[in-house]
C-alpha cells in the first residue's frame, strides 16, 4: 500500500508543477500598439495603397505624399487640371518614382484632383479636394 501512496504523491507533484502550479503568472500579454496614423494633410503610401484615399484641405495648403514602405511609387494626376493645380512645393505637377521620404505640393485653386500611382494602377488611387 505504501508504494501506491508514494506513486500517487509523485503524480500529484508532477501534475502541479507541469501546469504552472507554484509559479507566478504575469497575466496576458499587452495589446499590440495601434497602427501608425498618417499626419494631417498627408497621403501615406503602403505597399499598394494611398492612406487615406481621400483628403480635403483648404486652398493654400501644402499637401505631402509620404513613402515609408520601401516600395517605389509615384503620383500621377489624372488630368491636366491636377498637374496645373499641384503647384510649387518641392516641385510641381506629377511626382516621379520614389521609395522613401516625402514630396510636397501646394494647392491654391479649389477643386477636386484625382491621382494614381502608375506602378500599381489601377488600384492605387486617391483624391484631393481643395476648398
């Protein structure tokens, strides 16, 4: 009988330690950090999307296109009105291919300006409304 009790006690000790008994628990892991937000007056570029896809600004605002994705993108206006409206920031008109950094344009004329990335067309497009 003594052997059975000893075996039973050994099983209880083994089960208690293997299930975390006796140790301390730190609780559940913390939640992941929130996704980064795109700054005001900025279109951020993901692997194949502008975020947000639409922005509204007041006339005279400098608008930024920010690419931290490491993927090459460009900004091509859908028509001549967009190219003309995209006045001097760090350049004018369309924005050539770039895989990191930022480019700016100033919009002084109210209107709606549609643009896209020719590298990731037809899905990568956006719209800027200037009031």
